[in-house]
């Protein structure tokens, strides 16, 4: 801390072409290290400096592959006039939301309560020296635009207000606190146990896009966790509406432009409802959750295209994000010549390439892939997707995609954020285990990656948030790292029946409760900041919601009835909060259903369980676990008793699928 303080002082006294972000490991912070803004990383030193100098805090939260973060940097943070305004009267603090997800979650949640606007990045906030909210929003233009104050107006206005009208500042701060407090009040839910699933489906139907599939309008995110919950509700209660929404959405995404038909992998979201034009970032967590979802759906409703999507996505992510068995965080949307330029095509270049490749039906193929003279993206450029007006795929489409891939190889690939995050890697490695349904070698691949991850981030009994390339891990783990790693270890146990993984999961689970649970509340971090954990599943699953599932899994795999009762107690305490906005808390809703229905445990010897791994996945009951027992027979057990025993696995399956209707407590 002393060295950091000295660095800050030297920069202020002697000047520099860099600021205090220069010594960070974060790619995002390093992107801003040469801004004329005198940035500080989030730290006790920077926060104390604001108090000591009685200056407002300008807080900016983003990440390295964020398009609008790049825009705001270019427009405002590289602007010397705006930089001088900030440097004179503010302590300016940059946060990498992937490095400090607890800080980001807190302020994003605050933004949603105060403004009721769409959350996102960059998040911009003006705080008092005591970190109280004076102003909060997302992107801010450099000058006034569409009735919104730009940086050149807003910054001096806030300074004038803070200096000259302390009473007004106090009233704004107090009013914000009251709004947050009022909107944070949890009302008692009137939803009965038997109504939870139907209520959830009903709310998702209101968000469902009947024309194009998916949920909400634009921007439209994949919402994999929501679809997983709908699919499990279909399995539990044969809810055909839930199935229909998932089925049409997965199909629309697989043919739409949110999927990269040329190289594989999913972009972060679609900018419009029709799925054609995406935001071209590829995030590791997006791939992980969609791989798992498409495998799960394929098992129920086999379709060759979905298998190909899973395998091609894994291949592409291994190529672009893979690093010594682990995975980098993301690839950027912006290319050398502008947003999406690596991924899109002009009509003339494709026409020439197809003719040269002797694709005789090039006109038909180009129409099928929606590569047109007017384009569908920008400046007569086209993003590839499947034209749904065709009954069948024309000849030579696969050859054409290969040609398009070769065209891309001549271009510069976008920036890759080379952070290796514990939580996101755990999500991805788990999905590789699940994808072993298609390729048994993936079990070995996933296990090897998991061991490498543990070697890098679990050091001398301390779990870390991640690391940068070959540098040592520095930041301590937060809730999502613990939870997603525990989930991975439990998955690894069921795919390998190696008891060591289950034991480590149990140890980390106890540590999670000790670090992140206090006074009947779960927190995202165990620092002084203490950000309250939230239930929202959007970009990826809520770690708090997932934690309940890991508790159920651990309790039932180890016959820990005390832990099982405690988990149900957690959910009872949080039930009203979960059901306040159930369509935003999909995985937590599923945890309530799981508590109600209960788990089924299949037991047999290790060889039997590993031989029947695929068959177990076909059981149409979502809360099915497996554990080794020294017997040649198969047992089906719930938390109270083993209700079936048989030499034939197929008979055990019948017992489970017939029994599930009576599992409710």
C-alpha cells in the first residue's frame, strides 16, 4: 500500500503521460492508463484521498471489450478539456467490472432502483467523498445531447452544486437513500407452493417474443438461465408452454446472426428483436451457458444442428480464448476498422470469392446467408445468418462458409481480454464435462482443465479471483468464484466418481458460508465494501441462486441432513425476496422448486455409473444425482429412503420417472 501511495504522489507532483492505473494487471484499467484523466484504481487510498481533499468522486465502471466504454474513452477521457475539469475537482476512479464484480453489481443494482433504466456499461456515477450517490447513469456524451447533460456541462454543474449548495446536496443524497430503501422493501409473497412454476411461466410469457422467439425486445440477450429453468419446469410438470418458448428461442438463435455461422460461438446479444445483427463481443460465460443448454435440449430432442453448434463453439473458444487448458475472458466487438468489421462481409468480396471457389449456385447461397448488395449491417456490409425463407439448405453452403472463413483469416482479429477468471473458467469447464455427451474425450479434457485451474487459483489454501496470463494471482476470490468452482467440482465428481472432488467442494462450501453469510444475508465479497448478493440472472446465472443448488447437491451426495435442512431454511428466509420478481430470479425459482420436489440419487458401483453416464442424462427428472456405492445393483433414493433397487438400469429409470409425481413434500 505504501508503494502505491508513493506512486500516486509522484504522478501528481512530477506529471506523467500515465496515471495510477499503469501498474494494474487489468487489461481494462491498462487501456485507460495513458488517458489525461488522473485515474485511480478502486482502493482505500483513492477513497480516503477524496475525503482528505473533500472532493467528489467520479466513478467509471466498465470492461475491456465493451464497445460503449471505448466510445466514452475516445470522446471524453482522451479529451484534455474534460480531463482538466475532472482532474481539478474530482478523484476519478476506474473499476474493471470483471475484476471487481461485487462493486459493479452494487452500483448496477443502485442504478436500477434510482433510475429504473436499463443497466449496462460504462456505468458512470458521481459520489460524495463518503461514497453517497449524487448522480448515476451509464454512458455520458461529451456534450449535451437529446436533452441529456454532456460531460462538459455535467461535471462543472456538479462541482458548483457541491461547493455552493450543501443543503441541496444533502437533500439529493437523502432522497436517493429513501428511494433505495423504499424499493428494497420486500413484501410478503402470496404465491403458493403449487403456483410457483405456473406463475414463473406466465411472467416469462409476457416477456416472450412471439414473432422472433427469445425474451424482451432489443437489445435481446440469450438468457440461457431463464431457458434452463423453463426446460426444467417442462420436465417437472409437462408444461408445454414452457417447452414451446425454449424450443422456438433456441431455433431462432441457432439460425440467427447472434450465432457465428462462419467460425462458431455466440455473440453477446442481438441489437434488434430479429436476432440478425449482434453486438459482436464473444464472452466466455455466454459460450459456457449456451453449450450446456443446447446439450440439455439435444438430449431431449435430438437435432444434428445443435450437436454441431456445441462442437463448433467449443472448437472456436479453444482457438480464440484457450490458454494452457484454461480460458481468457472475452473477445472484443471492435476490430481495426470499426465495430464488427472482422466478422462482416461486403457483397463484392463474397461474390468474387465464391466465383473463384467455383460455387456455381452462388446467388442462391448468398441469398440463403443474407449477403446482399444493400447489406444488413452497416455501409452495405452483411452479417451472416440463415435466411428462414428457405425450406432446405442449398447445396455448397458448407463450402461457402469455409470460403468466408478464409476471407476472415486475412483480417486482424479483435482484441482478446487475457484475464483468466476463476468463476468464468469454472462455468466453461463444467460445460465441457456436459458436452462429453457428444465426445467422451471431453471428460478427460475438462478434468485436466479443472486441475490446472485449481493449481493456478487455489494456492496454499487461499482461493483467488483469477490471474493475467502467467502472472501470479493477486485478487482474492469473491462469491461467484467459490460457487461456480464448487459447482464444477460437484459436476466433476459425478462424471468421474472421484471422491476427492466432492470433499474439496464441501470444504469450499463451508468456507463460502463463513466468508459471505452474515446476519441472515449473503454478500458478494468479504471486504469492507460488503455488496449484498442479488438474484438477477441475465448475463449469467446469479452466484447466490446457484449456491443453493450446490448446497442441495452436497447435502444429498453426502447424506448431510443438517445441511439439507439448513439449505431449506435459507430458502424459507429468502422466499419472499425471490418471488418479488421471479422472472428475474430464474435459478432461485428453480431452487424453490427443487426444495419442494427433492433430489433423486442413483447409486451403484463406479463402473456401472460411468458406463451409464449417458443413460442417466436421459432421465426426465432434472434433480437427478449419482454417487458410488459398493453394489452391482442400481438403487434409486430420495433424502429419506432408497425406494427402488434392481439389477437392470432401465427398471430404475421407470421407478424414478413414475415416482417423480409423488416427490413433493
